[in-house]
C-alpha cells in the first residue's frame, strides 16, 4: 500500500510540474522567467499573503489551493493584486496553489508550507 501511495504522489507532483511548463508559453504576461506570484511568509502559521507582480488590473484570477494529496481545500475567486488567505482551517503541511484566469488557463503554480 505504501508503494502505491508513493507512486500516486510522485505522479501527481510530476503532473503539476509538467502542466505548468506546458502552459508557460501561453502566459498573458511574463517577467523574464521570474515568478508572477509572490507569497509570504513561507512557512506560514495563521495567514499567508499572495501578491501578483505586474498583473493586469482588468484581469480576474482565481486562486485554487490543494493539499499534498491533490484534494482541493480552498478556492478564492476574484483575486486582487494583494490577497490574504486565513489559515484557520488548514492543517500543518505542504500545499500547492494554482493561479488561473477566468478561462481556466493555468497562469502559475507553486507551493507553500503551513506550520502550526
């Protein structure tokens, strides 16, 4: 059973990495290969801040958060240039975020750590 879990987890991580790279050529804005989303503090305890660097203020984004097993735990709609996520309902662990535009196109993904 442990081998199956490890294999599934590895496949999930690879899928997240390849999906981000496959759509990186379709980004509506880039910053010379730099990240668009700046998040802090990381690791976080009670809240985490997401800042969109050089974002188009007319564009609307969704921030989707998954736990490390791939289960969606949060979705924040209409993300602004600066968004704070309260971590009261989050357990300690690593989380993966995706920033998507209204058409569902992946803009950026990354990870953060919650420590309680």
